[in-house]
C-alpha cells in the first residue's frame, strides 16, 4: 500500500476538479490518499465546498492554514505542520498542487526525506506581471526545483515552459493531460431557466481575473452586436475583477446583453445551453476542464491562440489575442448554426477519444508507483 499525501492550497476551480476527479478513483487496494489543505481558501470567490466534497468522496482531510500570497511566517508554520504529518504517519509520497502548495509540500517532503511530485496547474509567472514580480516567481520556482522530485505537467506546452525556464531537467518532467468521464455527458441535461430572452448565447466559465482577460470578451461582444444584435453573454464565475468588468460592460452600452451569474454549482449544465463557449485567457496550463466539458456537450469553443489548444477538434478558431479578431470570428460562427453544430460534434468525438479520465487515473497510478519506489 502506497500512502500519498496531497498538499493543496488552491481548493477551487480546475485544481479542485482535478483532485475530486482523480483521487477517489485511485485503486484503494494500492493507494491510501490523504489531503492537506486550508479549511476554507481565503480567495474562494464563493466556492467553499472542497473539504466537504473531499470527505464525501472518502478522502481523509487534514486542515492546515495556508495563504495564497507570500507570507513567510504562515508558510513556515504550514511547512512544519506538513512535515510533522509526514513524520508521524509514514507517508511514501507527497504530491503538491499549484505554486503555494508547491512550496509547502516540496520543502516539507525534502525535510522529511519523502519523494515529491509537483503539479503547477499553470505557472503563475506566465501571467501579465511586472518584470520584477515575474522574475521573483521564476527564481522561487527555480530554487524549489533544485529540491528534486518529479514535475507533473498537464500539457506538453507546460512541460516546455518548465524546461525553457530550467525549472527541472527534461528527465524529471512528465505530462498527463486532464480527462473527463464520458458517462457524465451521455444525456443532455434539462434546460435551465436563466431568465434570458431568445438569441445566440455566448458563455464564459471561470474566475474573473487578469489571466482570463474577460475585458476583451466584453469589447468583442460590443462589436458582435452590431451584426448579431440579439447575442448575449453569460459570465459564470466570480473574481477580483468583477466590479471593473461590470463598469466596463456599462460603459460599452451592453446593459442586459451581459449577465453576471457569479459562482454556480450548475456551471456544467449552463454550458450545455451555450451556442459557443469563449476562452480569452492569456495562458493556461493545459486544456481547461471547461473546454473539455463544453466539447463533451457538443458545443464549439472559440479561444485566443494558445499552444495547449492546437489540434483539438471542436475549437472553432484560435484567433489572435485582439477583440476585433475575436468579434469577427464569433459573429460569423453565431450566424452559421450548421457549422457550429458540426464543430461541436467533432469536438465531442475528439474529447472522448483523447481525454479519458480512466486513462488519466491509470497514468497517475503508474507515476505514483514509480515515484514512491524511488525512495528506496
């Protein structure tokens, strides 16, 4: 039996979905999984259910306070708590998720002499930061990479970023893509009453933050409505840019054409009603779960040109990162329903072929066995 300690601070969004999809499906005869995480994430934006859902899935959870921002005192206390747990319960492997848990988990693992795996789930320094801030986070990642262990990436593009910045040698990097369960998308859900008038529906699902670049989507919608006047946008999610985006929508005269739904537990069902899902992120770690799920429902996806999305059927167009380019492509697709439907069906088939949750779990199990075996 391999005892694995999962360390996570980012208990929301894609990281949450990754953990709650994969961990409960690991073979219980071969793996015993324990999760260390904050009782409630400080920047949860309404999504505070991780601990309860993890326990309901049969996972053991130890609450350990962690902060998202740099906090040397609090970080040291978290490292000591994780190291104490590693010492007292004889774990065979640590798997740390995202940057803050990557710090806490890797330092504690090295201190305790336990092998470690680190999943960045998108390197923070790839965002639109000032050079000094970006450089600081690159140096931190570089230093932590010297502690050894395996760097687990969710796409080849993320792996290449790690190699380019010399965060880990190629021999210590592995790629395992996200996966979904086809059975969850076998039957379209019942339509939700969202209180919207008829018209083409554009949907965004994600955190309202700088990385996701939702302001460009609002600018594009203002252009789209000159040719598709009944086009509407649903923004599903919360974040630090909510108020600024609401002000921007008002200045653009979008009014009732944009609806801020906030955090929703039924986001997956909402995506099933979209005519197109739009992604305007500056960067992603791999193919986001929202893209996989929209395609699994047979809905086309339009996105800025990201390497992670190249070659995925159903992504209607990867456009240059400019609102005008996005608007032109989006207006064309909204007016060509036959093409949109064909793209969605092609995406559905591709997702089920390539992004299987069963395959993802199998690869994680194999990696855990290899990494835990390195302790000898």
